């Protein structure tokens, strides 16, 4: 399958991050992945992203589409077949409010998606975000306000340190219906800038599931917000695990 370069605007991107027990996270990961650590913690989370003007490179933005999307992800590193150390994110689940993303994902472009309902209030730096998958297995809620610093309880010492950590995780591998194949996708942003989100409420059914994450093994760490970034999605070779 020849996949075109997809470009558009990241209108809003929330990175809701939890610190987790590396041993628990390792049990979730397929080979060759291992958790990428920050001060001894694994980092797991959800990317909640609004995309606008999404279209194949070469087409005008007026022909692009918009959508709300969610990706549950784990920061990982691994050694590739050439013996090189790599890093990125493993994505066990994607959800979207877009019918086109569900139909075309995994066919026209990488990333198979589940259908979901999204509700978003985004005004003056205040955000109230909720998502419920139609299969009722995954839900997310985040309420917060933009801020200049991370909470003092974060495993990152500064916003700059967190920014560097997540900027390096631009290469993602997503679970597919073919259990042995992961869709590969590279995110390239033409500018990388973010702020902290001071969170007053956060709920994640995925990370609160004690069968997946035993009680106390995953705790909210911080959230980040990005806005109005031009970006491109590039297909990379799939990974077979």
C-alpha cells in the first residue's frame, strides 16, 4: 500500500500523562519494546487531538477534513534489527469521532480506530474534555486550565524537560486487527511548542482498570496542551511482533 504524506493543523492536542510501575507496563508491551523511564517511572497516557485541514500533501487546505481523536499510548524504547537504539510510543488503542478515520484507518492511512463520542469545551485557556467509546470500554474526562508550570508532584523537574521527553516520541506503532503487525507512523511538526495544563479533574477508564494496572501502579502525573501546529504524518515500515 502506497500511503501519501498527510498534512494539516493540530488545532488542539492534550497529552494526559500518568507515571506507572515499569514492571506492570512491561507486561503489556510486546517485544521488542521496553518502557522508556523518567526518574524510574514508566510514562503512559492519552493523546487527545483535534485535527483540522487534514488532506494528502499537495491538496489545498480548503479540501481538508477535521476530527476529534484519542490515542492511548506508552512511551517506549527498543533495539531495532540493525542494533540501533530507538524510541517512540506504543499505541494499544485509537478512538475517533470521524467516520472517515474509521473507514480509511488501516487502509488508506495507518491507524485503525474505534468509534467514539467526544464533547469539548475549549474557551479562554479553559478546557473540559470528555470521550466515550461506542463499545463502552473506554472513557476519558479531563478538566483544566492552561498554566506555565507542571505540578510539583510531577516526575519531571520542568516543563522544558517534559517537552524534550515527549518530542522525542514522534514515532508511533499502533495495534492492528492482525495481532502480529503494528502500523508505523511518524509525526513531524513544523514547530514544537506547548504549555502545561493545570488539571482539576481527570478520569481514565483504561488506566483505572485494575486488571491492567493494579491499584496504585498508575497515577496521574501532569498534562500538556499544544495548539495551532502545522504538521505532517509520514508512513514508516510496519513492525512485526
